[in-house]
């Protein structure tokens, strides 16, 4: 910030930008009361990391889900200024020249030149030695011309670096008025909800309100090369050692620090569904292998059918979520990156799991049908033989035992037939599920195919961008080449000038000596 106190003490949630500047008074026309003049000028630096988040939200009139309201932003910016560091004071051109004149090897040349000038008329000498004077003057001329050239090149390099830093604006993703939007980092104000992902630099001093496996590289500030894990909770009383605050320019090397967005919600829901489906498919594959074996039982078949029905329902929900993800609106470039990452990976993983589920279904249906056919054959053979025996016995007249056996046989046969009918219905339901899963498979395949067409379009734009970048690179290289040629010309001209001056001085010295 323009205010150095603000820059050093400002706190911002990884989504909330919290300013702790020493602000002595408020603008009278401001409609945002950050703190009154009767209170302390700023929250204590030592305790701001321990203040509950709810109080921070209330203090800055912000909301973690919707962010700041655009109505408050002008007043906050008017009070605290832009989110920029005070640039260091640039030394004057005379300082660059002075540094070149007396730095490094030039200091030795100055000493040598002074010795030559002093040797112009040594103690006890009757006639002065003009050659020493000429050599001393020549050394001074070389020092001055070389220093001017080096100072010019250094100033030119600084200007080039500054111009390169202004080519691309540095953007940050914030949440304002309930929408994610990209703004210049200079426009961030205290209370902004800032969304950061892996590879981003913190655009301000931040206090974390949510983070997911977040690690931050603070080597630019502390010199430590090992990334530091960040948390939402305060881990130390010391303001500089707590892990719920990080500072400007720290690099996020892993994880995210943001309130869950729609795409984060998609990622969490789809990842959970894929994990559940994968585990269920593994169990179904094991159960399918046991169907039709001595380990087969009614309980095992019930578990198999129940599990495959649950998995099919979860798949239907996953298909709906993928379709919703595909139709989700993209408001910012960060959203575009998240959406592309999700649509590139999750549908393909889901399709592979869906293929495994289909195979488990087909294996289970085949074994269930074979087992049902064997059960029918055994039942028909068993009760057909028993009926023949009973019919033979009835020739000599039925007895009470024979009538009882016939009644029990009829009941058992009815029970077995009912069980066979139930298994037949389960088999038909399994076949219907196979058809429905095939439709789900087609929908996912179509979705991936459509995304491929979009990706091809994106690739085409990327290629066009690369061509333009290559052209720009060639232009820059050409400009650098022209600069180098101009620099060489200057050096050659200066060298020729030095040689001419040296020759003139030598000629004058020899002439005066004669």
C-alpha cells in the first residue's frame, strides 16, 4: 500500500484482506466504519491472528460467501489507498556516474593517473616530463568515457526491466457482490475475499479463512526453501510464526485457499462419487465370482443385487453432476482453469470405472442365469421323480403317509417355484439395469467427445497465440540485436576517439619536448 504502515501490517484473509495500518483518523464522508477515532488506531498487530473470523468479517463488512459489496469499496480505497508497495527511491543519474567513476578497476586507474600527473615534474628534476602528464591525462579521459558509457548502459537496463514489468498487469481473483472476478492487484482493498490456487503469488498479506492442503513457499521473505504448511487455526502467539497468516509475494506451491466455489463443490461431489463407485465395483467383482459356486447363497445374491442398484443410482447422480459441470457458467479465467481441469480428468476416470461396472454386471448376469437354469432343472427332475413314485404307490391305494408326503411335496414345490420366480425377476431387473447403465455409458462418452471438440478449439486458439508470441519474440530479438549493434557502434566510436586523442596528446608532448 502507499502507506508504509499499511503495507507492513495489513492482514487479509486468504480471502480476507485485513489492513492494520496506523490510521489516525477517518474520512468524515466515509460510510464505512472500520474503526472509530475513539478506539485504538488499529487492531493490535500481535493479536490480529487470534481474533475470531466472525469479528473480522463484521469489522470489514464482508462475507466469506459473497465478499465485499461494491458500494463499500470506493470508501475503503479512499481511506487506505491502493494495494501497492511504495517503490524505492531511484538514485539520480549523477549517482550512477559517480559509482562508475570510482568503483572497481577505475579506482586503480585513478591512482595510476594521479601518479603519472605527479611524475610530470618530479622532485629535483630541472625539466618537466610531458609524457607522464600526457599519460595521466589519457588515463583520466579513458576513465571518464568508460564510466559515462557504463552508466548509460545501466540506466538503459533499468528502464528496460521497468518497461517489461509493465507489459502484463498482475491480476488477482476476488469475490465481490457474490461473484468471482479478476481485478488488478492494485485494486485489492482490506476485507476482500481473495481466491488463490497452486502456482499463484499472494497479492497482499493474508489471513486464511479456508484452505485445502495448502503449502506456501516463503523463501523470498525468510530464506527457507522448504514450503510451510498453512492452516486456518492460530498456531502461535507470535504474529510472525503463526500459520494462519502469510505475507505478500509468498508462492502457493500446493493446495488452494479459498471459500469453496461451485467448481470446488463439483470436484468434491464427483470425487466422492467416483471413490464410492470404485469401491462398490470392486465388491461387485468379488461377489460376481462367487455366484454359481458352492459359496453362492440367497444372502450373497441379495447383497449383490442391492449393491449394484445402489451403484447404478450413484452413477445416475454422477451423470447429472457431470452434465451440470459441463453447463456451468465461467465468469473468470480462474474458473476456466478449474473447469478445464475437472472436465479433462474426472469424466475419463468415471468412464473407466463405468466400464468395470458393466463387466461386473455382465459376469453377474451370466452366472445368475446359469445358476437359475441349473436350479430349475434340479427342481423339475426332483419333483418329477417324486410324482412318479407317488403315482406308482397310488395304484395299490393311497395311505395316510403317502397323502402326507404328497402335501409336503406340493408345499415344497410351491416354495421352490416362488424362489425361482423371485430369482427370475432379479435376473430381469439386472438385465434392465445393464440397459440403463449402457445409456449412462453412452451419455458420458458423448460428453467426453463434445469436450474434445471444445478442447480442439481451445488448442487452435493456443496455437494462434503461440504464433503471435513467436512473432513478438522475433520482434524483441530484432530490437535487442539493433540495440547491441548500436552499442557496438558507440564503443567503436569511443575507442576511435580515445585513440585520436591519445595520438594528438603524444604528438603535442613530443613537439613541446623538442
